[in-house]
């Protein structure tokens, strides 16, 4: 929904919140349901109201618990029956600099005395985080602290150890260190958001004195949006690809009219420098695992010529695919989605032309189409929309563009073979399939929260929940990594099942769509049956729960040879006797930690 995309019209969101919610609820979208506990150091009612809108827009239907005013510590530390029964999926702690207890200005204080105040304040929070983590084992989102709205010591307030700004900066650093060492803990950076919004506007003392909101009412959408971005990232709702126009988007001018030397890129003019910085910004996204594609109304040769400009930061090799033709851009996007097996609602389409933006937005449901205005604001608009909010990061992310480019090579290679089995054998595939380990765990958690199409139950796991599965001997876990002559596909498949006597019930079976129909699903099944036999399991039960996106796997278990137990329009259950299974994979060489 455009009104919920940056740049915001905050007053409009606040004024129209009821009608916006009604429109979102009635749009027919499929949403995951999550329970969010908001523990506030100040009033949070309106924050929750606006947060709900952003989450609904991201495909998450939230249910909220709110602490009483400034009762965040009591709820966390001393127990609360309502909160315990609520059993949250996520906890958000909304504290601000008004909740700092230890800081008291004393110009006679020593450095060590100030250090002790900071340590005491930090330990107060750390004790709360650990208590909540032990009790609920769910992600925790914690605000850092924004700057105060006054500086008693003037500019020296930042550098003098007795200054409040100095105190807050050092306390924030301790929060960041805790976040780095605890994977299920996330910082909501209100220090940055308040600075970006404007500290003078962010702090409204009248709102505080009257309603105990620690920020101005009109700033609430900024805060709520930032929280929503963290939550949607945790649950795999990030976008995956930037689809980019060329003329007047990646460079100034029209390459077909002016030629390579006539476009504006480089350092010669202010406009050229703005396009150069934008290209640098785009290219840096590859390190985050964001895929890049071109969608331009252009002759292909002209497009390549522009990307080969000596001052261009981006080159043809940076893109998974380049659609430079005169087709409708929505059609090109559908083709890109088909070629790389990613749904188009995972794309962000960036184009300077408002007519092209409107066509794509109206034709492709769920695609993000930011309203970019001029090149000087391109970076700010994309960045503030939080399409690619980073909450987890693995080594596979940095290689993702290379993986998809290799996949395009596989697609082209397939066309040279009349027989599909011959093509599969030509790939020279090897797979590593084994139980979960510490090295792979982050990527496995990431996959469970991102994979939708090839996911029979679409069950999600937090890092803490996955850690419990790994430690529990009543579970059988497998992950698979696939390699071939074109490169490493990374971890592409995950299976989790829990034991019940001589039965195994599959809680999760997922696979990355980029390796579909290469026998990897059969290799995973063969290894699963082997592990079941080793554990005395006689029956494997599989389950399919229909969602808006996973229809492609509705027949997975029957294809595997499972017998149908019962089946409805929305779900089905199946059984496989391990004694009856014969290996199905015949093209992939499979290894595990034992070398088998």
C-alpha cells in the first residue's frame, strides 16, 4: 500500500488508520499470525495501532499484549499471568532515554564513578533480557537510546565523561555488544531514526507531560515502521531482488539518443556524481545477498554499451539477467521471476518514469514500487523503505548473485540436451546431506523463514527454537548442500521430524526453488529413510498445509511414494513405510560427515 511506503505522510497515516486497517484486512491477502508483546517504558497504544498497519501490509497479522505504563521491568522480572498465557512470538521493549535510571549529573564525579553508573544501568537491562529469553525463547527487539533534547554541557556533553550524551553513547555501545553476542536479540535504532526525523521534532515535551508518549505523535509512524521492518525480516518477509531501469535511473540521459559518451555518470558534474553514488549504493547490496536485474526499454546493445561506460560502477556481470527490449515492463518482470524461480512479489522495481511504475504496480500484486523523484533522493527513498532489513547474515548471502548467475548458465546448458536425464548427469552434481551443525544453523534458520513455495508446512523457526530442536534427541534433522560443475548452490534443503515411538512426524520439509527438479528432493528423502531405519523408525508421516504460495508441493509426498491417509482442500496427511522405500536419487553423489 503506497501510503505505508516511504516517504511518509505521517499525519495522513495517523488520521486514516482505521480506514487503512479496514482496507488491508479486506484485501484477501494470506498472512502469518504472530503474537507480539510490547513492554513499554512509556505509553505505547498509538505505537501499536500504527505498527499493526505496517505488519498487515507486510503479510503479518499481529496480536498484541501491552504492559501497563512503565511496567516493562515488572512484567519481565516478576511474572505476569496475562503475559505468560499470551506466550509471545516476539517481545518488543520500548524504552527511551527517559527510562535511564542511573545517570545523575555530578561535576565532582570521577571517571570510575561514572563507569559504575553505566555498568549498573546496562546490567539492569541485561538481567531483564536474560529473564525474558529463558522464559519465552523468542526474539527480543530492544530500543537503543536517542539523544536528549538538551545539552547541559553544550558541545562538551558528548566528550566529557560526565555529560549525558557521553553516557548514552557508551550505554548504547554496551547494548550493541550484547546484540552481537546474542543472535535472537535485535536493536531498534531509535537513535538513528530520531536523528533522521529531526531531534527537535522527535521530542515533544507537551505530548510527554500530557500523555506520557516519549516521542511526538507525528513521529510514531517512523518508529512503528522501523519496528515492523525488523519483525518482517525475522519472519522472512524481506524483498530479494532489485529490478532496475537504466536511462535516468542508473545514469542521466538516454543512451540510445546520446550514446555511451553522452550519458551522465562519473565525477564531471553534480548530477553525474549523484548517479555514481547511487550505483555504488546498489552494488553494495550484492554483499547482502540482494539480487540485481535490469528491466529497460532499450535496444540490448545500447543497454550493454551504457553499462560498459568506463565510469560506470555497475557492469553487465553484476546482473542476474538483463531485459533490455521494448516489451511491457510487467511482462519482463514475470519472465525474470519464471527464469529464476522467485515470485515477483519479492522484487523491488526502481524506475524514474511514473507511468511505468504505475503499470507495474497495478499489474503485479505485492511488488514494491518506490516513488523515486530525482536522483538526489534515490538512495534515501530506497534505504528508508527497509526492503532488505538485515537481521541475519550468512556466507551464502554474499555468494547469492553468483549462485543465481550460475543457475542461469544451467538453464542455458539444459537447452543443449534433448534428454533431461542426460542433462542432469552432465551437471556432475554432488550433495552434502547431514544432521544440523553449528556452522550451518544460521543459514538453516534463515531458510525456514524465507522459503515459501517449496515448503509443505511453511512452519517458521527462530534461532532459539531451532537450537532447542538440535539439542533434543527426539528429533531427526537434515540439511542439504548441492554442488555441480557450475558452482556451489549453498544450503538448499531442510528437513525436521520428531519421533514418536517407531513413527516420525515431519514438521518441516523445504527446499530452495532454484534447485527444483534436479533430484535433490529424492536425495534428501533417501537419506531421511536411511536415518529413520538407523533409529528404528518404521513409519514416516508427512503433512501438507495449503498456503497462497506453496501449491507446487501439494503432490510432493505422493511423488515420493507415500500413501494418502486423508485429504481436504486445505491439508493432507501421508504415510511411508521405511521398509518399502527404494532409493530414488540416481544422479547426485551424496556425502556426509562420515564420508558416505
